[in-house]
């Protein structure tokens, strides 16, 4: 009463305030950190597949005559089992901020789009997903460039001695800061359908349909809010895997284009892969569709299904753990 008489509003204790009052506060920071951890865990499990995919996409001369599984067997024989993890250090440095930025930006873009544009439902999930993916990839692109350069190297032919050395070499030999952004165009073009239309959109749609059509079979009460239904863990894994597989198929030719442009001067035919369109034409003319634009796609299915499944499941569990439902 005294506070009211003095002109001050009665404000509830911090613990009683609604989640919206926190805005960009501590809960969102913790959630973003856990999203980064989820991304790191998922990528670490599939790092050998990533390394083999890069070797195949750019037709490394040591392995270009081999298929997916033959290369998986040949790399440990030629370079040891640690050879399957080349570039993994740069990937770990990148994936933590990438995952944190992507998921945090997705939540924030959804709020902004709904508040300022009045758009909700599937459309605002699509837009928010696309914008979040593009934001994350631009912020962390130099680390992806370094990771690809390190992963493409074969034992006995090392041009880069490590992450820092790769940064120095690219900066001094390939035009300064702009050298770190080779292949950005196909990356951004591919990220729009991958991160938005077919990734968050597909996962969100599958989740909504599943809980609406079969809530008792597919859903369970949230740990932090029994009134809210969430997918069971194995259904979460399945939906995340399906969403990732669809997105990867649509955008894969652009991923091949990006890798070839990123490798730049490392490849003997680099002068023919200077732009996105030029690279797409060159790969198609030289190698066709199956052995060119879609080379290594089966690896992507093996890689993306567990990766995206683990990432989305961890994301949903962390939301419950931090009581954000």
C-alpha cells in the first residue's frame, strides 16, 4: 500500500514474472548455450562422415575412384583413424556459436515477425527459420572455410599446419578478409530452403500434426508444464531426422558448389569454379548429376538423420529443463 501511495507500481518478484519479461535475459542465454552443446554433440558423432563427404565432393585425387564406403575404409588405412577427424577442431569451434546463434535467432525472429508483421503459423516459422540460418552461417563462415581446407588435406601433402596457420595463409594469399567468404553465395541460397522451408518448417509441421492427430500415441506431458504436450523422445528423433533428410536432398547440389568454391586454389581446376553458376555448370559437364552434383548424398543421409535428430531432441529437452514451455 505504501508503495502505491508513493506512486510506485506493485511489481511481482522476479520468480513470478512471466517468461516474456526476461526478453534477452538469462534463461534465453542458458538455452542458447545448451543449443550449442546439442550441435557439438551431434556433429562430433558424424565428423568422419563429414570428412569423407568433402573428399568425395571435390574429387580428391587420392579417393576420387572410390565410392562412399570404400573411402570410409581407405582413409584409416592411408591416414590412420585420426584421419577421419581432420578439420574436426575447427568444426567444434564453429558449431558451438553456429548452433547457439541459429536457434536463438530463430526464437527471436519468430517473435519479431509475429509482433511487427502480424504473421503466425507455418509462414512465420518458414521466414524465421530462413533468417536464423542465414544469420548463423554468415557469422561463422570463416571457420567453415578453414575446416574444409583442413579436411581436404591428405597425409604427406599438408599445406596448412593447423587452424591458425590456415587463417594466416588464406588471409595473406587469397585477398585478405574476402578470401574467407568464397562460396558464400551458394551457401546463402541453399540455406533459405534448408534452414527455413524444409528444416524448422518440416519439423514444426510434423510435430503439430503428430500431436493433433495422435496425442496419446505420440505425445506426453511436458516435464515443466503438464498442460503442454510434447513429442515422445523417439518420435522427436524421427521427426528431426525426416526434416533433415528432406532439406539436405533439396539443397545438396549447392553444397557441392560451395565446397568446390571454398577449396579455391587448392584444386587444380579452381579457375573454372569462381562463381556459383560457373561451378554448377562445370561440375555437371565434367561429372554429371549422380557422380557430380549429388556425389556423396548417401553419406549426407547417414550423417544428417542422427545429427538433426539429436540436435532437435536435445533442444526440446533443454526447453523443458529450463521451464520454457
